[in-house]
C-alpha cells in the first residue's frame, strides 16, 4: 500500500490524532501519552520463514496511525466505531458526507476492571485495500480466518521487573486463540474488540500490569499472520506506544449496550478475586526469582508457553 507523505496528510487525520484524552507525543518522551514506534523494533516472519525460521525488522506499516483513545464507561465499551458518542465515528461520518472514503481500523483492548477501561488504537487506509490480500481476506472473510490470523506483538519498553517477567520479551499471541474477540465491519471500517477478561491468565497479567500502569511504557503491534510462501514476508498493520497512562485521565464515554456475546461479565467479578490473582502472580514471580527455574506461563498461538522467551516457538 502506498505511503502518504507527511506534508500531504489530511487535516482531519491530524485532528483525530490530537483529539484524544491523552496527547500525541514523541516516542522517546510520551509520558501519559501515545506515539507511533518504529516498525523495525518488532520482528516479523521473513520472506523464507518456512525454511529458515528467520525473522526480519517490521519496517514500514501498512496503515497510517490515526489516533489513540484512553476511555472508560459505566459498562464495557463495545463497537466504538458504531457509537454515536465516539469522536472517531463522528469524524468518519463527516468525511463520508464530504465524499471521502477512508477505511478505518480500530483495535479495542477491553481491560478487565470494575471501571471498564478501554485502550483503543486507530489506523487508516487512504488507498483501496488490494483485492485478495491478507487485509482484504481479514475484512471480508469470516471470524474463523480472523481468529486464526490476527497476531499481537507486545513489548514492555519500560516498567517494573514483576510486569516484565509476567509478559516476557516481545510476547506474541494469536488473539482469537488466546481471548475472545468480536469483529465488526461496516462500509468504511473494521473493528476488533479484544475481551481480555475472557481469559483468566490474560486477565491476571493485565490486572497485575494495571497496578503499575503509571510506570509502564508498552508497544503493541498488530499483524495478520503470514502462513504460506505467497504471503511472506509479514507486514505490520500498525503499532502504538502508550506510556505512563494515568487512569484519571481516561475520558468517560456513554456506551450503547454490548451485544449478547460481548456482555459485561468480567467487570462484575468481585474486586477481591482480582486481588487474589494478582497476589498469586506476585508469589509465582517471587518464587521464580529465587531459584531461577520458574517463570510465568502465557499462551502463544493457543499453547502454554514460558514467559521468559515468548517468541521461541517461532525461531
């Protein structure tokens, strides 16, 4: 997909970038803000991955960064791009009315907490999606394909040891195999709502991390996994960095009710359950640090996997 020169960026993109509850800042200095990290800090499958298992730097993203929302609501926030209270939806509708046809991608990470936080990364394609491409298959295909292909690469850039130990170095997972994902597609958008609370293990890790959120810098990259020679090398859709987020800075939004399959289950769990999970993680990590032989298991590509080297199954 052709890149757009920074000097010719549409003004509406700049408005969306700067219009969230936390500001757009430089990657090296984005406290309580967000930024776009370099694609080369992520490793993706190279052109001969099936035979060599060699990964390469991610390079240029397929999509342009559009924005980041740090929001909360009285209920779990779902289908944000069909929410009349969403600032991005309002802008999207205005552009359509003006005759423009940007295609917006949203990745909504629904965090398991009683206050229903969501961290949402937005990206935009200003050119038509190539027919038959992985992006085209994702947008127009079924949930089975999406669940088997959408990959998250996560990296704790800065944070306390306990969180880095739980997540590992550049953790990789196929989202639809690790947690419940709901997909929404319209004429000019596609959205993935990632229900982190649907997995007890993922919930425990995120709940632990949330306790240190004001000290964390996190990079997240979204990839449609390549699996055949014709699909290599992998390309990153887009990535976001958020740093030292203040829960108090999250903007409150009134969400419409979630669908039956995306109900607000986790937010109703007692706080003491999350506390006990977090304490259990603390004990696990403390034990592992003493004898050097234990690490926290996470799930990569749907299988249990040790947290010290999250990507070793692909090497």
